[in-house]
């Protein structure tokens, strides 16, 4: 099977497994935690040492339930007041692309949730993916998939997203320790 055919076949299987219906929130993707980025601190990604392509990224930093802000129809959690202030001053800089949906999913034409521990910063923008196998496809042509996802986003942005949680996918087991902000 050709790589492009394999990618499309796997993407179709992924989307049919997840299913499509109404997302749990407005413009920003919010899962069952009630928070954008599943309660992880969006600013903290920019202070982590990004791993080279093909290697596992450092784990995302959970936000704190007591340090939050509202933006883009969602509640965001932060690990420090300093990170909250940075976000409030410039949320577009720190919010993930595609309202927190899987970047590879958008490149394939769908809106699916994203695992905050499967991330990459490209040209100063945070991108998330749904599960480890998808990260492998994404990393094969990051620039090309961003270009395609950017084109698809104008049509996909107003469409419903999958309500299925990324934590419910078997291949995400072991990719996270906590979901949602931590208590202080």
C-alpha cells in the first residue's frame, strides 16, 4: 500500500472510531474536564525543551484549578500567575492552533480532539495531535500538513467536532498522568 493511501485509510479508521457529533463547548475545544487543553497550561509548552522529530516530547504541565482565565469561549488553567498574565496579555500566541483540535486531523479534513502531551511548536505556534500513531504520520511532513490543515480550517472551524475524549483511546494509555487542572 502506498504511504498516501495508508495515511488516508488510517485517518478514515480514526475518524470512524471517534465518530462525529457536537463538541462540548463553543469555539475552543473543551473536553470532559471543562477546560481548554484538558486543563494543561498552554504557556508552559513554550518553556519546555522540545524533542527532535521522532522522539517523545516532554509531558505537558498541568494547570492549577485556582489559576484560570476565560478566553475564546473556554476556561484555561495555568501553573503560575506569571503564565496566566502572559496568556491574558497575548492569548493568540499561546493557544494551540485549530482551537486545540488535532492538527493532523485537520489536515485530513476532520475535527478531532487532541492529547496535550503530543505537541510540537512550529514557527512559534503550538500544534497538538490525538495519539502516538498520528504523531508519526504528522512528523513525516509537518510543514505540508500545516499548510493543508490551514486550508481546511476555514471550512472545518464552524463544523461540529467529535465529543470523544482523547483519554478514551487505548493507544493514549501511558501518555498522561493527569487530566484536568490539579488542585493546589
